[in-house]
């Protein structure tokens, strides 16, 4: 069925809420997840194995599978191993450019101020898997942590009678220190609180289903997380110069992720809008995951939208704050200049979102549900903490003394003021 082209101006409050108030859909499983997390915290490996049996249908022996990852890498066919290495190298190169330098600066009034950066010592990365293969998620989660200098990078990935070797090989190539065959909420709980086998970490990152996301929400506070991500999203902003087949291909590609994915094309060209809708319908019918694609296209937060002007298209996109933003327009740079809220941006007709998903070098672990309004995607900074450093000369402190003591006394903190004055007592 060809999607309906809807004018943005005709969207009612309910329509706008569907587009702009998306959520990760975790409320329905929150109570069950709370029980899983509690039991893993109390019972450790016993609970992990029980939930693996219940949810994954797998009798887990050794939870740690680090050696299996190395064997999978060595046994992988050459072409796939080369693809994994190329993707990992590109991701590593991009993230190495993000590493901040420590700095100190002397100011003229006797203040020496600076900032230094140190890696978190232990982090956990969730890699979706089981019978499916997500080698790209392993690369995206592990490589930035390794580049940041994290001492212990632990990976959890769902168990299966035979975990896909491409996923295991990618985990090894990315440089993980320990790998556990555990998935779902029980994996997040294991990383957050530790078990007899799983080392407790200080921060957990990586994408997962709503059970994983709900578990991250549950343990947040006891351990840091990256963000609560929902189903995949893309907005394609296009003008009349765009190829309808290219725009449609972007929508269909993201739609095949999940029936709850949100895929949107917005243009100020009515002819293009109609052509995109028709191309989406045709391309969907040619894909193996047609049922999933069509379910995503029917999502209330999906569609082909017609703007009265490019300015209206840009305002809609900024309000939407998409995970992925593709701009296919004659002057794509000027469009980009007016959009601040997007997880990752893909400029021009030769830059498919799939390139960033796999191998261009940028990270594909990105905020959804409007999270791009306040945060960015996974990066080296995700795995670093900063410390400010200062040194004052006696003259520098003298210059600040009246300011500090006045403010301290205004706040009723006499000892703070005295800690300055005592340095000038003879």
C-alpha cells in the first residue's frame, strides 16, 4: 500500500504528538525487568543461567566466552574478516581524533587553571546477538572505549547454541578484554552488580531491545549508562533535486530494523513527495523483511510529509530531533546550518545512513526519542571523566580574597571565609 503524502500544515495535535513525543516503549516490561534485576543482584550466576534458559532457550555452561571470540576470528572467512577489520580501523581512526588533551593555562593575576582527562576503569558494552549477527554494534561500542584507554572493557551478548561467529569475531577485533554469553535484562544486571563470573563495571553502553533498555533504566543510579534508546529513526530532508529512489531507499533501510521504527521523508516538492511514496511501496515489496518494513511505515511516527517551504521542513526536523538525519538537497550545507538537534547527519546523495551504520567511522550508537536535543551519540568522551586543576600564587589568592570571603559570608559559611583569611595571618 502506497503511503499517504500528508501536508505538515494539516497535522493535528495528535499527529504532532506521535512524531515529537516518541518513547522507548519500556513501561510494559518494567515490572518484570525489576524482578529480573533484583534476582540477578541477589543470586548471581544462578539467576543468570535460569533466565538464559527461560528467555533464550539455552543451557549456559561457562558464562565467559572470551576464548570463543578469538577462535571465531581466526576461523572467519577472509572476506568477512577483512570487512570487520576495515570497519574497525575506520571507527578507530575517527575516535582517535576525539581524544582530548590535558591543558593548563596561567592567567595574568596569579591563577593557574587547567583540565585533565582520565578513562573510566571498567565499562560494559551490550552487543545484541544470539542467533542474529551484529558485528557492527560490537565495533561501535568497544572501539571508542579502547581508544579512550579504559582498562577493562567487558562485553555481554545473548547466548545461543551457536552464537554467530561474525559477532564474536568483531568483539575480538574491537579489543574487548572479557566477553560473556549473557543477554537481556539479566546481562545488564550482571554488569551493574557483578556476579561470581561477571566483573562489575562503572558504566554500561550499547543498544538493545526494550528489556535491555528497561534494565538500563532500572540500574541507573547504581551504575552510569549512556542513554535510553528506542527503535531506529530516520528523517530525510529533500528538495526537488533529490532522487525519489534514493530517498525511498533510506526509509526502507531503516524500516527493516524494527516494526516500531520511525521513518520520515519531508520535502517542499509535491512531485518528489508523491514519487517517494510510490517508490517506498515498490521497494518494500522487494525486500525479504517486507512485513517488518510495512509495519514500520504504518507507524504513526512515520510518513511522507509535504512542507510549504524548506523553512517549514527544517522547523519540523529540528522539533523531531532524529537519530539519523539525511539531507539530500542542492544546498545541503545551508540546511544543516539551521538544524542543531540530530544524532548523526548524512549529507548528499552519495552518503547513505548504512555507511555510518557500518564503516564510515562515525558511531551508530545514537540517541532516539528526541534525545538529540540534549546529548550526542557514543564517543570517546563517553568513557572519560574530567578533573579540573588549579594553583594560586599568594598574590593570586590575595586578589581573590575579598571576593571569596564576601560570597562565603553571604552564604553563611564562616569557615570557608576563614580558610582564606588564615593564609594571611602573621
